């Protein structure tokens, strides 16, 4: 005897595929591609819970330990919950903002300031120019002022970011990050190297 599920009766033909296509599109727009579009891990779920409470996280550790994967999981869960969220590398975000001056798509910084959850990946990998530091400081200041959680991943501890960027700007950003994000060291072997 074949059983019919209620969802089979209520959804017209092709509706499931359309819903799945819409969700894949939303995940891509949130910066989730490849394995990141299906990211699922305990640390990521923990980050999603923190973000749901309005608290950010600063994940730091050696390359390949799963920091980006955990951030992707938190963003994926936010998107599935209907929340505006984005995973973007710091370098890519700065490139997108810089391209506006050359006629590129406008509003990259404003969007980054407004996502309900922003996962800023690989902080410290960008070239610490005065413009980059000022732009990232503005982004972090705005998100802190608006009470919007940010997940940051980095190979550097917050104090190392302060030293890497130097001066008052480095101190200011490090202080803001320390106040807005729960620092979490992510340990382990490089998963990419086996």
C-alpha cells in the first residue's frame, strides 16, 4: 500500500523544485557556494545561537581548522531562517567597495553594514592600508552601534590584529571587536592537508 504524505497533496507538481531553487539562489547571494552551501557543524550552530542573541564571535586559529566552515554554517542557518546574512572575505569586501570608485556596483559597504548577520572572513589577510583600516573601522563601528552581530574569522588573535594594523586605528578596531565578539580559538590540524 502506497502512503501519500500531506506535503505531497498540498504542493503542486514542481513546487518542491522551485522552493529548492529559490533556497539555492538565496544561499549563493549570501556567499555560500560549494561545500559552504551545506555547511553543518557544532561550532557553526553555536555561532548561529550567539548571533540570534545579538552577539558576535571572533574565531581565530591556524589555517584549515574550520573557522570559515563554522561561519558558513551560521550564515546558512540564518538564511534558512529567513534572516539577511552574508559570508564575505575581508579582501573581497574591500575590493567591492573600492570598485565603486571605478563605476562598479554601488552600495557594498552599506549592505555589509545592514545584514542581520555578517560573517567577515580572513580578517588580517588584507593589506592594512589607511583606507582599508578606516573602511573596516567604519563597518565594525556601524554594526556595533546598530547591535548587529558579526562573526569574524582570522588567523590572528585580536591583539595581533591591533599590532598588525598599528596605531590608534588598530587599537580602536581591536577594542571594538573585543567588545562585540566572543573570542573563540579554533584548534586542530589543517583539514585541507589531511
